[in-house]
C-alpha cells in the first residue's frame, strides 16, 4: 500500500516568437507570432513526463485576431486516489447479475471503497481556435468565438457497481465470486458475488468538443459606465467509453452520477454591469438548456433544465471613495517646504 506522501516538482517554460511585425503606426504588437510552451512534471511514484503546447496568433486588423493552438497533457493520480486505507462494508449490493440469469443480487457481500494502488496517469490533448474582436481595452465592443476539442485517455473515475459487474474483462479483479455450486454449473451460472471493489479505475477515454461565444459593449453614460454582455456555451460532443474498443456513451444533455461526466448542450449568461466611482452593481441571468434526468438507475425520458437563475450583486469600494474626497486628495499632496 502506498503512503500519503509524494515528492513532486514541475518545470515550465514559455516563448513567443514574432514572425511578422506590425507597422510602426499600428499599436498592439506583432501581426503574426508563434507561441510555444513546454512543461516537465516529475513525481517519485510515477517518474517524469514532458508535455508541450504550441500555437499561433494572427492579427488580421488592428481589432481582429485569429489564434489557434494544440497541446498535450499529463496528470498523475491524486494521492487520495492511490494512497491510504480502503474501507470495507458488508450488506446488500443490489445489482443485476448478467452471469446468473439477470437475477437481482439482493444478498449481502463485501463492498470495498477507496484508492486503487495500481492506477496509471491520465494523458490527453486539446485543440483550440479563436476569432476575437477588441475595439478598445477599456470601452467599446469586445467579442470572441472559440472552438475547442479535448481528448483524455486513461481517465480516472469511479464506475458504478453495476458497470463493474457487467464488464469483468474491462475491470479484472473488480468482482470476486464464490465457487459455482453444482446447481450453478447445471444452469451455466457463475458463483455468487462475494466482493465488489468500488475503487478508482482508469476509466477509459473521453472526447468532448464545443463552442464558446461572448460579446460585451462597455459605454460611458451620464450615470456611469454600463456594460451589457452575453455569453453562450454550446457542447456538441461529450462521448466516453469504458475502455478503448467499447461503445461510446453520449453525455450531451444526459445527466449521470457515474461515468466521465455530462453537460447540457446549451448554457448561457446575460448580464448588465454598472460602475460609477466607488459604486458598482451587476445583474445576471444564467440559462441552462434542456437535459434528460439522471439515467444511472432507470433510463427515463424526464426532461429538466430550460431554466434561468438570476443573480444580483452590488459593491462599494471604501478605499476608492476616500481617495475621491478632499481629505484623500490632501494626503497625496507634497508637503510644503519648511
């Protein structure tokens, strides 16, 4: 059993290489540049691993830019996933056993929870492409549209007990059975389950992709600066597999407690921000699109979502308020000569 201790370090470096300079009268830097970064991670339990990311940025005009990137990722398991004691409970396991004629296993067996001392690191890659418009850093129109794709292998997760029972070849050793009785042998059944290890596993692969879009417009008015904004997220792919070669499970707009996650197809925020001196306020509505209710126990057609949550906040900055008072101005004046 591994101990709850790890020696780890990481080394990171980044470089920006200009390829095409902007005209002398044009603000904002290079017209075309390459961006590269490298990282080296080392832990005493998994050794060292080098990853990298690279990209390019092309400023089509003074306000419009196009950028893209690709990178590799690596993540060692967390200490809580590979270290420390496992817990054991004894009671009904409540799974359907496909190797015993789909009988309900309502008898008692051991359930083990906790770390898996044989986990492997996660690896993956990501790609992005962004079109951005920026009129002025302080006011005016800001807008961007980003496409992204993320792929992760050896994903670390906790499968459901039913998943472990259904897939003994994918999760070897996860389910322990008693020897088959003569009656079991006559029926072609395996023995009853005696233990299920509900621990962390390298769950398989996950592939997700989507678009993020946002637009805002900051404008000065007699009552202060107003900034209306809209942000939209659209996820069109969230596919996961128990292991390479197994059918992918669609997690777009299908809620699940287990597996490798899910997401509504549409999410968004509409907001209005106001600022005037030390006072500021924000009103925002957050939208969640329709999605199917949790599918883990019973496959159903119940739809949730298509809902709004409204948030409101206000802020008063005392320091900024004091700085605007006559006393505040006096504290910044130089002392008179003696």
